[in-house]
């Protein structure tokens, strides 16, 4: 009897190994160039500085292979270069969560065919059972332990692809890049490189890459989490806001709707920051109640099928942002969001530019877009 059970167990493991490894190298759809708009918001004339906002439209298939991801990210810089947007005093801004979906690296390609993120992440768990268990052991007191375990088991491969991509592109363009954000366990920057502690708390973190390909300063951690984000990530301290003394001006970066809270502005005011950059990830889920119109990239999708009204909406309020920066030294504020064809995800939120207190009109685009604002 024991021999039969052992044989059955080994057979089960063998079948699982075949299933788990299958479908990871099948052909992917040809990458689509979604860029429909490349726009200069205002004439450069004698102005010597500019901010290049990137509104990427990302597909699930962009995240399975590192080179595919890098090529997709690079497309927008190529478009900006063709228009001569990238200059000596340029800074390029990618949106929040651009790197978070790199947990799909090396996964089964049939995940593309799933209808919802819930189905996709379950497939990911089942096909990586042993690695998932190791990631689960490293979870802490997060409410959503499954998602926490996924990020921990994929953290090193995610970080490698993210760092290599934005380090290479900042060197290629010889400029500064705000690399959106990525969820990582306890990220630290040492000598311009990023390190993680797999057993540490998860953060939604952004980084600025310099022209030499190295990270400047410390990780920029999202401080104000909505209900769903708080189920698997920890909050940064808004009083730790960094102001970067860059060649084109003192610059602060606030992730998502951190810029909607007055607590975020203490260091910005003290350091007399001139530029505020806000990589965001706001979206509307067509299958959900309109009451939940704009939330984080992953946690909300956990509840997408239930349309839970307990999730706290995140709204990018231009008027409130204008009032918050009114009494600061900020001259220009730029916000960009990521559009995505990612299962049951849809994002209609446009970029924003506020210059000297006034919100500037931008040409809307429901595809990928690049815009340059001179100041």
C-alpha cells in the first residue's frame, strides 16, 4: 500500500512538472506599437529644460520576457528622440506600476487567455508551487498572503529586469528617468544599485536613474495606500520625501495620490522644490461599480469579481493638487498614468501638467502617448 502511494505521489509530481514547464516558451503575439500621440505641449523657444511624460499602453505579453519589456519601454524613448525632445536638461517620467507586472517573467503564456487577474494569479501559483511555498514562508502579517508570496518568489527576477532596463535606457538617452514604480520587498540603494530583503515588508517603490545608469538617492516609497494596496504592501513615511537637487531644478517625486495629502509636502516646502513629478496608476474597471473608479493596479483586481464597495476610491483631483502646491515653490507639476490591456483592466485617465498654478490643456489619447513640456 505504501509503495503504491509513493508511486502515485511520484507520478503526480512528474505530471505536474510536465504541466508546469509547458507553455513557457510558446510563441507570443507580435508586440504592438500603441503610440498614437507624440506632442510638444508648448514651444521650447529659449527654454532650456523639459519634462517628458510617458503614457504607455502595456499588454500582458509585454511582461513574459525581459527583452520584450525593454523593447516596449524603449519604443517611447525612440519616439521622443525622433522629435528631438530628449535634451541635456530633460527628465523622463514613466507611470506607477510599470515594473510591478514583471512578476509574469518566465510564466506560462496561456495566462494571456485568462479573463481576470484572479484567474491569472491562480495559474501562476499552481505552476510554481514549490517556489510559491518558499515565498509564502517569507510573508509576514500581510492580509493577502498569496499576492505577497508571489512578489517575494519573483522579486529577484523582477528587480533584475527592471534595473537592467531603466539603467540601460538612462545611459542610452544620457538623461534622468523616473522609472515609474515596482513592488519589492524592503528595497535599498547601495552605490547606485538596488537590493532587496525577501523577508522584509513589501513596498510600492520608485527610483530615479541618472545618465550613468545608477540610481540616485534612496527608494521613493508610496506613503498613502488605499484599502486594497494595504492588504499586501506597507506604507512609506511621507515625511521621508526626498528632494533631489538635479541639474535642471530641485525635484520631488510622489507616487500615485500621495500628492493629494498635505502631509506629503513638508519636506518639499522646506527644501523649496521647483518640480513635482507624480507617476500614477489610476484606472476604471468596466465590470465594476462606478463607485470604484480608480484604484491600485493589483489589489483592486483581487476583488474585481465581487465589486466590493469597501475599496476606497483614488481620484486624481487636479483642483486639489493645484491648491496644495499653491503655497509652495513648485513651478511645474506633471502626472502620468499607465494604460493597460491587462485582463479586466482599463485605464482612461489622462496625463496632467500644472505650470505656475494653471492646468494646461493636453491632447487626449486612449493609446500610448509621449508629451514634452518645456519650462
